């Protein structure tokens, strides 16, 4: 497959057109951002780690029946993906309280939720990704009711699969963000699943092994990601 011009440069990845109209090449850079892109830093090995991590997780999800955009890893930092028309919302599932829900609802970090929560956030850095609900998605034409229902049910199905996978590695899947898009009319999981977009804590010590190490200046950020990869058997 021939890589053509860069179509979009996001905060962490770049999307390239190819000679195939149905596929993009996604390049994972070492850039790491926090606080809606206000802080950006280069972290060595990050692009490579997240590409391998995401490929491993997406293939596990595909095996479990989730339609995913990832097709082939063509280098340590590059992956061929299906070209999706992205739904401009982030889907967040939480099993344990942390991050924005603590500020918004005034709850302590670390509360185990008997029923996981599901939230939509509009993808818009300038507006700091405000929370939206089904009626906003319908009113502004970002998605149909059927697409909303599919994104919600797939997000919960993914929770069942990944909670178990991380549990076996003595890790707690605290929360995570997913993005979906349309491929030939069908909702499909897009973007990335890596420690950049989820929270993972060691079950015994509650040590954070995800992007909160970067957000909170805890150090050894990529070492944390690599530790998770090692524990779940993901080759890097
Ligand atoms: P951001 O846009 O939030 O800064 P990234 O740096 O990760 O994020 O850039 C990747 C961009 O590519 C995101 O905007 C994401 O929505 C989009 N994207 C992810 N997967 C696909 C896909 N399969 N087809 C088209 N766009 C995608
Ligand atoms: N998340 C993300 N991108 C975003 C916002 C959140 O990947 O733009 C992830 C984040 O890493 C966490 C989950 O979604 O795993 C929930 O994030 P939260 O709403 O708590 O926001 P935060 O305070 O982390 O910005």
C-alpha cells in the first residue's frame, strides 16, 4: 500500500491517505498531550508502544466479535486502518471513580461502581470536550438513535472483555474512552485503545500505570505502559 499525503495531524497521531480509497495509514507519534493539548511533550518509545498495544487489544476485541478499524501493522509506528467517518463524540465507561467525574459530582477517587457508567463527550478541545447526551447527538445530527444505541452496547460489551483481560494481569480497568465511526454505513470501533485513553491501576498497590502518570507528573510514564503490555502478553 502506498502512503500518500498527511490528511490530518492530531495531538498524538497522524492520518495519511493511501492509494486505496477505503484505507488510511495511521502513524503513532511520540507526542503526548494533556489538558486539551495545552501541554505537549515528546516521550521516547511512546508511538511504538501505543501502536503495538492498540493492535493487540483491537485484535482481541475483533476475536470477541467487535467490528474494529485496525487491519494490519506495517511498521512499529504505523497501522493500516479502515477509513471511517468518525462520530464526533467520545464514549467513556467507568468502573471506578477517577478524573472528571470526581470533580463534577464531588465524589472521592477510587469508589467501585456496582453499575458502570456511560457518558458521551463532544470531541472539541476549544470547548474542553463538554458532556453531551443522546438528545444533543440527535438534535445536532452527530448520529442516529440506532448508532447511539450501538455505541453504548458495544462500549459495555468491550468493558466485559477488557475488564477480564486486565483482571487476569492483576490490573483494574478504572475507566476508558472509545471513539466510533461509520464504515460503509456500519458502526465500527476506531481510534486507539492504549494507556493514553484509559486508567489502569495495579490491583494490590493501586499504582497508576496509565496517562495519569504524565498528567500528574509522576514520572516513568512509558515504563508504566510497558509494564501493562508485559503483564497482558502484548509484544512490543
Ligand atoms: P486528536 O484528534 O484528538 O488530537 P489523535 O492525535 O489521536 O487525536 O488523532 C487521530 C484522529 O484520527 C482523531 O481525530 C480520530 O478521531 C481520528 N480517527 C481515528 N481512527 C480513524 C479512522 N479509522 N478513520 C478516520 N479517522 C480516524
Ligand atoms: N479520555 C481520553 N481523552 C479525552 C478525555 C478522556 O482518552 O479527551 C480518557 C481518560 O484517559 C480516562 C477516561 O477517558 O481514561 C475518562 O476521562 P475523564 O472524563 O475522567 O477526563 P480527565 O479528567 O481524564 O480529562
